[in-house]
């Protein structure tokens, strides 16, 4: 049985709209006006610091030193009231058990831990959580998936990754993993699917309930 590695935001929890809400607030406070849809299109799946770096170069603005910590504080507050699990995730993880699963995320560890706690998903992953903080380079570089596979005791080529962003699919593909592109939380799933396939996903699917069938077909 291949080992399953999940991205967190947009795959396990529907957190991307909350994250983009905070992002555009922080951008606006620093003189950059951007819609949530544009922020999602340009930066979903990337680290917050990578977004700030690009915005700084593009608009010639500087952000306060505590911008990342402010993002975390505001988003964690939203998590407590507004975060929801992606529809079907819990039943799918139960159906795919009793094997253990891993998380590989471009979000900070505290944020991933909090998201899993709020949505009662921690029991499926335990401490098998790898984030950009554990490696030299975040997604789209392959490091986080290589490290997640190593921690789980698997070679990357023996892992199936579920990702929702081009950035994440690119990283998992570069790591040598087999990638499934999830479009169920994207505002325009029909437009996102071909982008995920072009980035290296073996297939794209919109409903989490489809995952057990895709895994059982061994897609490898």
C-alpha cells in the first residue's frame, strides 16, 4: 500500500478563503489593494513570506517585521470560529485506514496543528506533519515532500500526494511522488484541473469521496 501524504490547506481543511481574507487585509494596511480572487489566483499554495517578497518587488513597498506573526494571529482567530473540514475528508480517511497518513504543508506548524485540532483530524496524522519550517526550501521545491516521505519511512516514489495548488503539485512531482490534484475547494474547479495536470498530477478530482477508488486503482 502506498503511503498517502496530504496537503492541509484546501485539501483537508477549507482554509484558503480565510487565509486570503487576512492576506488582502495586511496588503491594504500597507498600501496595496488587491482582491481576494486575485490573491488566490496568484499566491495560493505559496508561503506568506514568498507573497510578501513578490509584492515588495512589484509595488516597491516594505512590510513590517511582524507581518508574518500578525498573519498567524489573525488567521488562528478566524480558525476558531470559521474553519471547516473539507466535505468528506473524515469518512475518506476512515475508509482508507487503518494505515497512517502524513501532512506536508507550506503553512507554519502551529497553524497546521491548530487546523487539525479544530476539525478533529489530528488522530489520523499524529506527529507526521512536515512543513516548510522543517526544510531548507518550501514548495514549489520538493524538500517538504522528500522529508515527509523520509519521516514516514517511505521513498517518495512509493507515496501518493493529494494537492490542490499548482505550487504543491509541482513540488510533489519534483520529489518523485505520484500526485492527485484535488479541485473541490477551488472557486473554478474546471479551470484548475488542467493546470494541476500540466504541473504533474496524474489525474484531477473534485469530490473527496473519489479518493479511495483512485488509491485502490493504484495509479502508480
